[in-house]
C-alpha cells in the first residue's frame, strides 16, 4: 500500500480519536439506578458516615451582612462567600470578616452580577464570572481589588479552576438562547484570560448518554483526583476531562421510569408526579449525595454508597424536619450537604436564629448524643442569637 | 431552557406594556403586608397619600433591581422619602431584613406574603414602579425593559411623576 493511500486512514483514526475524546483505558463507569434510592427509605445516623461536625459562625458587622448564600469556597485559611445580593466577602476559617472582594458598578474594574466565584489557594487569586457583562474578573484576596479582567464570547453555566493554569467554563444546553456554543467546555488561561482550548461534549459521543429532558439547567463542575468533572442535569451521564483534555464517562444515572415526561411544560412550578428531578450532585471518594425534587417536593435526598452500591432515600422521621442524616454526633439538626469543602469535608449553613428554633424542638430533649460538650457549647452560643446574625457554617468531616 | 424562553417572552410582554413608558392599571385590593418589625399591616393603612411604589422581588432580574435602587437615590432630592414605598418579596424573613439594611432602607418597606400583589406585571420577574393613591388606585406603571436606555427613560418617567408630589 502506498503512503498516500495509508495517510488518509491514519488521519481518519487520529481525527476520530481527537473528536470523540474518549479514552477507553480511563473509563470507569458507575451505573446508578435511581429507583432503589427513591424507594428505599432509611434513617441514617451521621456517625455512620462521619467522624466529626464543626461550626463556624460568620462574624456579623454592618459592613459584612450576608444575605442568602449562593456559593461558598474554601481554602486552608479562608472562606469566600457569594450571596444573592452579589456581595463577595472573605472571612478567615474562624469566621472573622476580612474584607469585601470587588465592587459592583458599571466601571471597568467593577462587576454587575456575580454569577459564580472560585478561589485558588496556590495562585492566591479569586475568579469571578459576571453573566451580565460576560466578563471574567480576577481579584487579589489580600486587597479585594481587581487585578485584571477579560470579556468572553460564550455563556457558561459554571466554571472551575483546573490545575491552577486554566479556568474551565462549561456551556450547557440551557445557554442555547444566548449562544450556539452549548455543550462546549472552554479552557481559559488563568494568566492572560484567553481561551486556550475548547472541547465539544456531544452527547452522542458519550456512550450510554441520554438527554434527561430535565431542563432545570443545573450544572456543576468540580475537581476530583486532579480531573475536571462535569455534571449536567440535562444528561444522565456525568463526564470528566483528563489532563489530555479528553472526555471520559464517569457515572450514569439510570432514571428508568422516573424520567421527566415531555408533557410538563411549565418549569417555573415544582413538578408533581412520579419523575425525579435532580438538582444537585456532590461526589466524594465514597459517596454520591443526590438532591432533587420528587412528587412535588424539594429536598428529596439520596445517598449512594460507591463501595457497596447501596442507595438510600435519606429519611429523618420527624415532623419538623423530615430529611437529612440524624445528627447523633453532637445532637445538632439533621445534616445534608450544600457543597464540598474538600474531598473529605462537606458543608451546610443556616442562620443562628433558625438553628436555635429547630434545636429548641422537643425532639432534642432526650436524644442520645456522642459529643455532649459540643452540644452544650452550641446551645450556649445560640442563646443570644438575633435574626440578622450572619449564618453559621457546619463542616462535616467524613470517615475516610 | 424554558426559563430563558420565559424570560425572553417576559421581556417582549414588558416592551408592549411600556411602549408608552407606562400603562394605566385598575386598583389594588386590600391585603396584608409585613413590616421590618415583623408586624402585620394593611395596605390601606400605609397608603395615606399618593405614593411612588417600587416593587421588586428576590425572583427578579438582579442588575435591574440594583440599577433602579441607584436611581431612587437620585430622585430623593425631588420626591420626599415619605412618599416612596418599597414592596418586596423574599422567601425568608431574615433575607428581607438584611436586604433592607444593605440597601439602607429604614422604613416604608414591606414584605408581600406569597409574592402576590395582584398586579399583572408581577408575573414577569422584573422590578417596576407605579403610583398609588389612598383609594388604592394604580397608575403610571413603569418597567425598565432595556437596560441600555433606562437612564433616559427613567429621567422621563420621574420628570412626569414628580409633579404629583
């Protein structure tokens, strides 16, 4: 065979490998049947999955009043808060207020909407995506001032810091009215804020992938074992991107008969019926924490154990708070994570007055508690709680 | 994706509503409101004179709310603060209080339980202004639908309504 005959074949093989981005040797698929997790109700004790729970009350001062928390990012020394009034505030790990980050406004170094923030410990930088200005801003955590910014021509649903050198932006199908660049992951250089690479995540290239028709538009990018994971509520398959920027399947949620039916058209209402709508997925080394809507109710929680493949509908059987892990560690309120601190720690948050109200419930009078001292300290702290006090962050340390 | 479609349709609807910058409305029905002190008051108890209402909700477009708040600060030199009332909605009472403090609103702000003011424009997730009199008649409703032209349109709107005060 002459070289000019072989060449197209070689090129075809190379192109196919590049375009699909699948790397079969890396592929470890966990298939998870959601039916088991919906039907199998179980009260799970926090001590079954965790060693310890800690509390960080965020300092309350006039200049750092926190509204409804949208996003919390952690480093070893700092806590970065974004609230629904687009305020970005930095606290230390004891909850002491350090400074505000950035300024809202129409000026060149000012942002209009804080859609998402991330903090890099190694680079000592804070990144913000402003969906109104279509701009990335970089802030210095020591001063709170903007060091650089750049406009982008795509409309991401989420972004994450990838290996400190890149910011990975994922455009889901939900961005379709604004851009034809949906299903792309754009890799932006953290130094010059220019697009270095873009990866097209076509669902038909992901084996087993199926559009879920959830159209709730939830997306979550996260880093685990130095890989970039991308969960999209519109697909049943979560993928990751490896260091070669190839797309690999990670886990598949088998919705089976709990798929959304196409006759539901108004997604502004809480959907009734038998379908399960997944709103959040948190992955740790040993578990998936799945949160969604089922039978017209928010906060349906499923714990999937990767080791024994067991899935349970985490059920807290009491009238005032019917979901979450029963807190037998310190007798605090039932726990369910809102996000990850790191690979082994999860967080939740609540206003002190709300926590006090829940903990005054008669349920807590006689429950067995492992750490009674912490329980007393928490109650003592909550004694003088006021409605405008800033939230308390709960940190759960998982068993390794 | 449908939420974006809904948003775009809302913008189109609002552009019709505001094609003359503001539209006329029927009156509001009597209803309960919640104060910053968590007391319940009736709408007719708080509207004793013709007043400018700024209606916004936690569900609304955030840059639009911010932008209108900054404009309210500008018009306070023309319209006495006592004639400006804020009607808002938050899912959580603490967030209502914190929002009022951050925006430095000390009085005349009320939480609307269930986010239902019985004004058609409540459905479109955009903040708006209107004038209300002591008979609860609504007039001069104004929605900013184009952020680029809003300064000009708001100036025109306030030039008209400041004559009421």
